[in-house]
């Protein structure tokens, strides 16, 4: 599934997926009345989805692909760096409970935004850090947060997060959805050694409100 980690190859990790089939689907990026959406890329979408779904006010997070040009990309194409897309999450949330600014806080609290084309053991442009915006207000929030983090020297290296307008978002194959919840029993070494520790670190770092069962 992922890059080599602890001696496991791409082939071995792929065995832990439910199957290798499935199709991507273009999703609407228009929110329902009274709701809002946000899209982020911060490395493996398994963990990103798990992170955002733990935040109070988030209804759902969907793993998918965006940021590139290929229509209806497959996981293999994205992982093969053929599409320009990054593994991303589409976050559906209630703006009366959690703000876009707080989600941007979670975005920076759940990754290392200083590693270009890399997040942990995963390397390549499809794992790059991107904050997508739907309007100028969201763009301003992202830029202000980066300036604040750099002013406070939260990270020892420069932040390399891209700031991009949101384009088409493609929902990833079904077997990628809710992956951490379905594979947190120790059967998958990537989840055990990468995803879960990253999630636990996020919970210690994030200052916002999490759901009771997170």
C-alpha cells in the first residue's frame, strides 16, 4: 500500500487492503445548506480521515484525490505519481460547531508541514502538504496561520505547505474509506506503526475540541 516501511514492500502492504478493485467517483464540492466543506492533503489519507473525523463538529471525512489534472484517477496512478493529485480528505462539517480556522489548526497539528513531498515514511508528490481554499477568506486564514506558526517558530524548518484553489475532488476506492477504524486490530503494520502513533500525537497537540469517543 505505502512505501517500504520496516521491511514491508508495496506488495506486502497491499495485502492488507480489503481488495484491489473499486472505482473513484467525482464528488460535489458544494456544501449542503447549513453545512460546510474543507479539503486538505497531508500525507496518507488513512490517517488524515481518522484525524478529522475525531473533531467535534465534523460530520464525515472522505479519502480521495485532488490537486492534479487526471480525471477519475486510480490509486495506482496517484501512487505512481502520474496524475499530479495528492492523497486528500474532503471534510464535511457544521460551521456552527467548528470553524474553518479550527480545521486549519488541526491540519497543521496533524502533520509535519516542513517536509516537501513527504510525510513520515511516505515519499512522493502524492504525499505533499496542501491546504485547499474555496474562497479568498479561506485563503487568508491559511496564510495567516502559516505566518503565525513561522513567527512562533513552532517548526524548526520552513513550512512548505502549498496553498491551492480547490479543484475536482475524486473519492478514493471504497476499501480506503474508514481504513483506520477497520484495521486497528494490529493486523496492518503501517496502521500500527505509522497511523496510530501519528493520530495519538495529534490528540496531544491539537487545542480544539474532539469528540467524546475519539
